[in-house]
């Protein structure tokens, strides 16, 4: 059975969604960042980077969301997580869209949402957030145009890239990213959130979140403009 290491509201939600789409049995292990569990030997033996998600499989441990999602798509082609073109250029094009989320957008999400935690000077957090917002606006503009013409990122069919983009939208709008001018992205998020796998993943995440709240270890990022 696969085991996924998770934390609520992180990009592990995307991997959770992928596993729900596949339908094979799996279990989750919760990491409490506020308790420093990501720095403990047990988890560092799984992922030395101390980050989630990390997926334990019969083929070994896989880390980095892009790699995990690519692995799951190839290991379970029947789930339709990603298109599987026969030509190298086609496969590269699909991976480019996946890496658009993990390499272009995701780092900006971190700077926008967690800016008070990536600087030693609290007064610098608003500037970091503002620059991240500029980058997000630039990166999201072509996606808004694309999704105004088609329902999903890769065309008429859903892929796990849509779950990744939905998580990105959730994270940035949850701390005040201006949604004006992005009606297609808003509609995309609503559609992606209604998928049964997305609902199932969120239900698992909410249970983990409740556990952290009971332990007094749940962290909620501050709204934009506030650092206390």
C-alpha cells in the first residue's frame, strides 16, 4: 500500500487528489510543521528536504510533486491523470504544463502566502508579497485566456494539472489575491473543486486539519498586508 506524507493546505492536496482518482488503497501520515516534525529523523529518512508531499511506493520513495504526479500518471495510465503522448515532444509538452505549476507558479505562491516566514525583517514582507503578486498576475494572465476558450488546462479533458492549478488558486485567493479580472480561473476552480476526487481529498485534509487544531498546531497564513 502506498503511503503519502501530508500537511493540510499544502500542495500535498494535489497528490491526494491524484491518489483518489486512481482509486488504489493508500494511507496518509500527517506532518505537523508547527511541532517541527518535518525536521525529525523519522521524516528526514523519508525526505531529507523535510517537505511534503512524499510518497512511499513499492518502487521506493518519490518526492517533489511534479515527479510524484508524473510517476502516478505513468504507473496508473487507466486513471487518466495526464495524457501519455507516444512522441517525445508531446510528452515534453505535457510535462512543461505540469512544471509551469511546480516551477513557475508554486515558488510565487510561497512568496505571496508565506512572505513573513521567508524574511528576517518583518517590514520587508509586504514588498516580497507585492513582487510575488506581480509575478502571479503575469503568469496567470495567459492561463486566464486559455481557460476562457476551453474548460481544462489541456483542453476538453481534466488532468491532474487542473488540480494543481486549483490548489494554487485556493492558496493565493485565501490570503487576498485580487480575483478581479480572472473570471475563467474562478470558474475553473469551481469546476475542479466539484470533482469527486477533489472532494475526497479535501475531506481527508479536513480531518488532518482538525487533528492539528486539537493539538494546537494548526497554522493559518495571515491575510495580505498583515504580518502579526
